């Protein structure tokens, strides 16, 4: 055989080998695309109404990043450390992002620490123009030294409207297979899956009951604004443990469905073609301090190249919001509000430091003036009928509680079946009603009226107990219950009338100042019923007479007492949430704290009642003023 023939045969062999390799690559790419389409998730997001600026729902949808390229509202910037950033390119293309390092970042129109509705409106415009179709990115990942294959879906969101406000957001999920190629994975069921949540994730076996599916498509629930992805519809209080966020991720109803299509990414990050943005190691949002900084892209995350090692370090559960407290404010729900307020101040500190510092100083000053500026000693708990300063009332209440702790704790514990039962009944009726109808109205009535009336009953037990102490008679739990029962209906009706009166005034809006006035002047209706045996009408009149001329004194004493009752349980729960305790137990502990705090608040209110009585006896009743509009000559005169 001649040299030419050998050369021809060699070239033919090389060509056949290259063609076979290319064909196999094309075949594997087709299998990868089929695999990505087979398991692309169905997404349930909080439904947005007509208000684009409503931050309690989901304002955005998953989208391709292509809408950012060539966009005149987007700038590519260079981070110069403490110096001012420099403009690299306005309306950058994908090629402008190629191989840019960590010092570069994208900057959108708007300020994440300012009016964030700008982003919602810009996204809505892109969506309506067809520039932001519902899509996710699919990526086939292998880990060196590990067998198996991970199918990752990366979700890009235009803005992160959570406690950590920032431009752009990358979240996602991955499904693992005991297979080496996409073609093999197509012939078997997945092994495990994990949903990305902030800096971590939540794992599950593919056949776990919490994994909801429609055919082969997993159904997932991105939280409104934060986009951390969950398995079910709920509210998830996160304490930062193992990659979780800090705050409450909300995937609750009403929900709407997204069915994205999958865009298959190259297996490895590239700086060529339409996916050259995978070589961009900079930030996908405006440069800010801390958690307001824009995020980096998928290829910078640990799971991109080490999907199995990363997944093994993640948790198997996410704490869900329990049904509520047994008694009083829900400690876990209060945590959500506190975290939102705290991060709000932190965000304000970034945008307007002096205003944030001024608010903090004002809060501390107000707390000092309300809680600390007073005479605290002596705090005699023997002679209860006497004048006292605010601090002495609080101090004497503690001493009185400590001296009769066993009885007060038992009386407070009665609040759990009474108030807790009322709350449970109201919640049950609300669940059955589903948000509308007669049952929902009844539920609102039970929660709005039944709960404070039930709480007033518990307070009445304590007032009767203190009455026996004042009269130097044997005081015990049974006597307190019996004494309350003797005037049960007057206590209940008086409370109902006070609630109805204040509520009606609030409904008129213009009557809100009067509602606030009467909320204070009717503070001692229960004490008048139980101490002086007044009629219901007489109790209201006597309470008015007692407070007249001492309105601010009453407010100054009652606000801290009621504040303590309201926040004691949630405040403890706020700290307990950062422990491994189950959230249901946190709520139970908060409820117990609320129950045992009722006697303390009631004791303080009753000591204030005695204080005002002593002042009335010494100085007389402050006369009323005439404000009759048709008698201008007497307007404002003492009567």
C-alpha cells in the first residue's frame, strides 16, 4: 500500500473519530435539554393585584438576564473601593461583561434604599414589552471525585424586595441523579432535591411527602420579595441558622402559577457567545454596604462545581409559622414585625445615617422619659390605698406580685383556657369561613370582642383578690373566682359597652380623638364595679370623675403597664427563636409569659386606681368644664 493510501486512510479515521465525538456531544446536549424540560419547576408566587407598589406580594417573575443587555436604564460600573465608582459602559452588551472581575457591577435605574417601586414599574414595562418572559436557567453539574449528576435550575429576579433590599436576585434549586450522563438520568427517577434559600437550602428525598409534583415537575413556592424557595405555602420565620435568612419568608395565599421554560446553560462557565455573562464575576446590582450589595452570578456559588458536597451541608427542614399563641400576642408573628422594623432602620442608616441616628436617640429618650424618669422608692406593698409616683406604682406592683406569686400565677394561668379558648374558637371559625360570610363575621366578633372580655374576666379575679387584701380578709383563688361570679354580668357588660363605645367612635374617623380620651377615662370601670358595687352607669361616671384632671398621669402609668403585657411574651420569643427550640414551643412559652403578666398589669392598674382615689379624697373631684356649643358664654367654664 502506497504512502498516499495510508495517508488517506489515516485522515478518514481521524474524520470518523471526530464525527463520532461530535455526534455524541450533540446527542448528550439533546438529552440534557430534554432532561431540563422534563423537570422544570412549576412556581407558585403570591398574587399581585393592581398595585405595582404593594411589597407584601410578589412584584416580579423569573426572567432571562438578556433584558439587561443593551438596556439604557442599566449601567456597567467600576468599583474603586472608597473612591467614587466610574462608569464603564451605559447600556452594556453581553460582550461588555465578558471576564469582568469582582470590581465591576451593574447599576439599574433607581436606588434600592429609596423608592423601590421604580424597579417594579421598570419590570412591568419589560414584561409588557415581551422582554421578560417567564424562564429559568438549567445547568448540568458534575463534581470532581463524585459519581452522579445534578440538574440545577437558576432563578433570576430583577429585584430583591425583602429585609435586605438589593438589585437582582439569584435563587434556584437542584435535583440529583445516580447517573453519569443526562441520557442515563432520563431513564431513572431523581434521588434528592434541594431548594435554594438565601445562603443555604432545604433538602428532601424525591419521594418525600413534602415534595409536591405535577407529573415530573416539582411545584415550588418562592417567597414574596426574598425569592427564597420553599416546598409549601406558609410563613417561614428564619433565624439565620445554616444559611437561612433573618426574617419571615412568606409563601402564603393568595397564589398564582408560573410555568417557566428552561434555558440550558453550558456545563462550564464560558466567555463566548450568548452565555458569555457566565464569565462575569462582578455584582448583578448596585454597590452598597453589607446585605444591600448586589449578588454575584451562579458560576460563583459553591454548588455550581460542588453540588453534592454543598447539598450535604444543608438542612432538611425550614421552621414554619405555627397556628398562633394560646393566649395574647403571637410571639413568632411579632418576630416578623420586629425583624422588618430593625432591618428598616438598618436600611435607613445606609441611605440617611443622621435620620436613623436621630430616630434611635428619640426612641431611647422617649423610653427613658416614659419608663425611667420617676420616683421609685419607697415601694410599700402593705398600705395599698395611698398616693404613689409612677415608678413607685410599678415597684409596688412587683413587690405585691412577688408576695402573692403562687395565687397570682394560678389566677394568670386561668387565662390560658379562657383567653386561649376564645382565640382558638375565633381562629377555627375563621378557617371554616375561608375569609368571607357570616362565619367570618362571627370569627371577627369572637376575636375582637370575646378575647378582651375573657381577658377582663381574668383581670377581675385579680382585682377581687386585691380587694380582699385591702379589707384584710383571707384572700385565695377560690374566693377570687366566687367574688367575680357575684358581679359577673356587670363586669362583662361594662367591658362590652366600653369596647363598643370606643369602636364606634373609631369607625367615624373624626371621633378618634374622643375614642382615645374615653379609652383612658374608662380605665377603672372594673375596679368601680368590684370595689364600690356601682351600677354599670355609675362605674363609667366614677371612672370619668377619677381620671378627670389626671388624664396624662393615667396615660403615663397605663401605657408602660399595657406595653409590658403586650411585649413580654413576644420579647422573650424574639430571643428564643434564635435557639433550636421548635416555634410552637416558643409560642407556648410566650403565651405562658403573657398569662402570668396579666396579674402584674392588673395590680399596677389597681394601685393607680388607689392613687387617684387618694388624690380625689385630698383635693376633691376636679370639676367638669362645659363645652356646649350653643352656650358660648359658658364655653369652657367650670361647672
